[in-house]
C-alpha cells in the first residue's frame, strides 16, 4: 500500500515550519498510522535524515499522549478515536495524508508534531483534587453514592487529556477538558466541600492559559476519544454561576 | 554480602505494626530539610511523591512522558483487589494473602505478601476519598467482581479503566502538592544514571528530553518507581516508552537484580498481525468472568467461529481446570493457549490466536448488561480490529506483560544500595513467580502511599545527621561525564541499521527462548545470540540527529542498549533456575500432565544478581515459610 505523507516539520519553537512530502510505498493496511510513521522514520534514518518527532506512549488509546491533525481533523477521519487507534485500512492505496501538530496558541510546537500541553497540568494544579491526605479516609462504604451519580462522574472522569477538544475548536477553547474534570469531582459527595472554590480556580486558570471561550459549536465532542459530551460545559457554566452566588 | 530482608519479629498479622513501632521517626521541622527524588510518576511514583510531600519532605519527581498523567498505570483495565469481604463470600486478609502467595507459586516472602493483603482495605478507602468513581450498586455500595486464580469476589473497578482512574487520582494528589510547592515536577526528563557517593544513593543524572541537556540532581534518598521492563520483548502490552534503563543503571551501580526472568505472559492480548506491529494491546482479564475461551476441536478449521457448533469446540480451560475454568491464573491460561496454538488449533489469519466468546453471556445476562460491564473494552477491540465482538468472538493471544522480577528490596523496600528504594513493578517483592490479576495496581499503590512513606524515615533519621552533598561533588561530575561519553559513543557509530532493527531481533529471541516455556539448549543459544546482537548494535547502529536537541531516536537507542544487557541476565537467571515455578516454565521440569514441577529444596530462594564488570554473581535469599506450607499449586 502506498501513502503520500505531507508532514509538518519544524526543528524548534523558534524556527518556521513547513510541510514536507514523503512517499512511502511498502505499507500494509493493518498498520496503525503511528506504525506507518515508525516505518517512515526507519527509512529516514537509513537516508541519514533526522526522524520526525511525534508523540505516543501506550498505543492503546488511554494515555492521551498521541495526537495529531490528520487530513484536517484531530485524530484523523473517524469520530471519537485516538490517533494510535487509526489504521491504514481507513485510507485508500495512493492517498495523500496531511499530518500536522495540534494548532492552538496555548499548545506551542516544540518540534515537528510535538506540542507542549503543560497548560492542562496547570489547570489540574489549580484545583482538580480533593484535599484529603493519605491516611485520612473514612471506610469506603461509609460514603454511599448512587449508581447513576457514580456513572455520571465516571463519564466525565474518562477524559484522557489528549487535547483534541482544544485542537479542533475554532476558538481553541479548553472548556470540554476543564468541565469534565470539574464535573467529575463536583458531582461526588467527596468533592462537595471544595466545589465552589474548584470551579472558580480551574476556570480562572483556564483563562489565564490563553484558551479561547466556548461558543457551543460542539466540534469538541465529535473528536473526543472518550465521547465526553458538551453537556459538561453547560453544567460547568451553571456551576460557575452557582459558585459566584453561593461561593 | 549477606542478604538481609529485615523481616520484623512476631506473628504474621503483627509484623507490620511491630515494624512501625520500632522504626525511627523524624520530627516535622526536620523533614523539611530533607530532599527526596522520585523517578517515575505512575501509581507508585505519584502516590509516593504526593504522600512524602504531605509528610513534609521536599520532593522532586521525574517522568519521561509529557505529563505525569500518562504513566503506564493508566492502561491497567480490570481492577484492584482488596480484602474487604463486602460480598460476604468468605474473604479475609489471610485468604487474600494465601491466594497471592499460592498464585506466585511460593516464590515470594510471606511477610511482604501478608502486608500487601493487610493494607488493601485502607487503600480502597483512600481512593474512594480521592474521588475515584468505582462501580456502584443501585443502593450506593461498592461492587466487586472476580479475577483469575481466586474464588471470591474482591476486585474493585471503574469500568474497564480502573488504572486510569487510580492514576488520575494519584496525579491530582501529586499536583495538589505541586501547588503547595512541596513537589517540583520534571516531565520530559529521563534518568540516565544514579549517583552513588560513599556507597549511598545521593542523586541522579537526568536528560532533559526537549533540550537534550544533562542535568544533575542531588537528594538525601532516591526512589525508583519506573515500572516494568517487558519491552525487552519489544512486542508487549506495555507503553512504547517503558524501559528498564533506570533499573539497569542502578544495577550496574550495585543494586542486586532479583528474579529477572520472572515475566508474566498475559493470556488475553490481541494477536500479532504483522512485523511492523509495535504493540500488543491487552484485553482485560476481567473479560474472562463472562467470556469463554475455546479453539475448534479440529485442526486448521477455517469455518467462521459462529458456524462451529458447540459440540465441535474445545473449551480447553474448562476441560483442563474444571474448578477455576476460564478464571485459571494467567501463567496457566497462557501456557494452555500456547499448547493449543502450537498443536495446530490456533485461529485467525496467522493461526496464532484463540477465541474469547461472549455469546453465552449475552444470552444469559442480556446485551445491555455485558455492555455495561465491558462496553469500553468492546469499543477498543472494535477500533483496533474493526470487528464487532458482540457478534463475533474476540481473537486473543498471549503477550509479554508484567515483570515480577526487579530490583531486590528488603521489607523496607530499600535496595542493596543504602538510600536507594524501588517501589511498584520495578521491584521484586510480593508476586513471586506469577502475579494475580488486579494485584498490580494494588502493589504499586501500597508501596507508594503506605509502605515507603513509613519506611524511608528509618533511613533518613540517621542520614539527616550525615553531611549532605551538592551537585558539585566529583562523583556527580564523573557520572555526568560517563553518561555524556555513552551518548557520544552511540551517535558516533553511524552504522547501517536502525535501532528498531536490533530491537526486533532481540525481541524475537527473547519471545522464543525466555517467555512462556524455556529450556537449557534454547537459553544457552539465546545468550550467545544476544551477545552477537550486542556486538552488532555497538558496531552498526545508526542514530541520526544530535544529543543537544529533542531526539526520539537517541532515546530509543539508549533504552535498547540497556535492554540488550538486561536480556542477557534474564536468560542467565532462567537458565540457572532448574525447576518450573509460576510463569517460569522449564520444559525439562514438568509433571506427567504438563504442569510446573517445583523443587523447593533446591530452588526455594529468590535469586539476586550482583553486577561485576559485565559478569553476574548469584546471591540467594532463602525463602522461609513459617506460616504456610508450600503445596503443589492446583487449579484443577
């Protein structure tokens, strides 16, 4: 199988980048897109060229480290999968595949397809935790949580932090990421005592990082590998109002 | 050197308390003056870093990923065990201890294993308090399910994403302490060597993976929480970046390596489909609660799975192990799959798989109920293979998964280098020769949250009176110079083959000779072949790019150089152990019906290897069973 890759190459944050074309013709359709890039990198090494820097780790859709724009879509042509789960059987022999890094001012490019998503860590740092020390927990079944509540918390908690929501949003908004974490913790009784503080601090940090505002286009939930719904964003907005009134 | 595991006195149930009573404490004002380095930010590393910081220590935590949240604990699917006995099915700390010891085929310490079971219950309390959305009954209490090798229901889970949810809880707690300015987090940073001063671990050399610069960090103690090394097989269930380099560097600096060859081969991963494949995705063992494993009774049966009637299927686990059936322990389930595949009954394009079938469960419990239990696993299977497992059985195959082996540690989790600790998968402590499902998240968490924060003070209390060193010490300079020249040497080879070429070659040998079944001839051959790979690597590898930039190819090369050496030791360890136990199956030592034949009199010890200039010297820590009489493990 042959694919004509057009891949973003950029040596460092300071330098300008450009798309470079690589024709690879000994691929098979059961290769994942990342395995195709591995293969291309081996060819580049043998041609004495620098390898394409791209991100991955678990390669099973859960660590959230991989993430690239493929033919103009975050994580490629399918809805709700990660880049590592995309296989070449989704393309035709001879297709041109354009690969770019996440594009968002808050995710600066470090090299080629690798971006810096540490803004997400700083949003977590601002309040995405329950302030309870190791050793201080009550008996687990002393806190009864209805199945529906736990299931809803889990739906939001499933976020893998890949950043596809930001990359695909025309405003580069991090509202889906931030709201998912807020709703996970704020919907549980354990998270209640810090609920108001958490929503204010995390949304303030989100703004401080330069992410844009949410205008409810819904583009994010289409690309989210964990199918996290934009209902979370509406809920976060309601929580912000509540926090401002009662917090 | 005599290995002293420092097992506390007393009855099994009193040992941990007795230890804590005698352990030295440090007053809060003095803790502030002490620095601890934690390498790795998975469940063990993040849990330890957060808890040590809460106790007042200054902590620096390092990970090679772009964020602490990516560590491979994230990928554990099925669950975490705890002896809560919420199901009222006869569980207890003692039963859990016994299951774990037996599951490990009596090659772990009683005291360690008991402590693991003992601390499991408060750990679930801890995670619930941190906001982990574990599965719940309608009435609001916690749900449990079964896992392999066990006849009670003690596994807690959050859909098929338990590892992710526990890791995110640990990551949150870690960042709470980053905000409190008690932890400094260094992502995209890889430890390349350990600095030992006057025989004690005093710091590390780290490569900043973005700038390529080497950096020195000094501390009063160093904690390794770097996970497993099964990427030595190249194809494994591990993340691509997982590596054994931190362990290997520590080993070369004096830390003994225990039972390096004890590797768990997981029975339910996706089969390999081509040479280019980089990863074997795991399908959670929890699927074996409701899925039935089978192969056709007829060799080379090419019919569609659904077209093969029940009477022509061989549910071989149920046939061979009627009392545990599909929930036989992993080592046994993997070997049974290998036996059927090798005998020509394998299915799939390459005939390297067996079926895991849910038709019976769907009929019995309904589609919705199966979707609720395993929905995300079925989705994942569909994304990777394009097959709908609600309609067709899954195809699964054994894959390298967990390293029971690791740095030798005593009861305090300290290695043979004073001040160097190893926690989580990177140590050898609790699992013996085979780990039970859902005990991995447990061990990582307990080491990090509960044990290390209670044992490290025993060392630091004395150490706080000793002089502390800065990064200007000659030993730091010397170690950094060595790392620098190692990198230079690799870049200078400029040969004709890629890093992956050598990794594929190494992986093939290891999978062939040092995985599910091993024999003397094969292992001896493997050791010679790995020697050749090592020579070829150092003469002919080609790495492009420079050292002072983000260079993923260089990262891979550095990790592989260590894997090659580690592979030699793994084969040597497997060769040396002339018995079969747990996951270590030597073909020469089996019962007439093909089960592992243990030899307690000769091999009832933990092997602990000392590195000496390219040679390995064996030390033995005798395993004394004071409370449980080792029996022949039977799951029939």
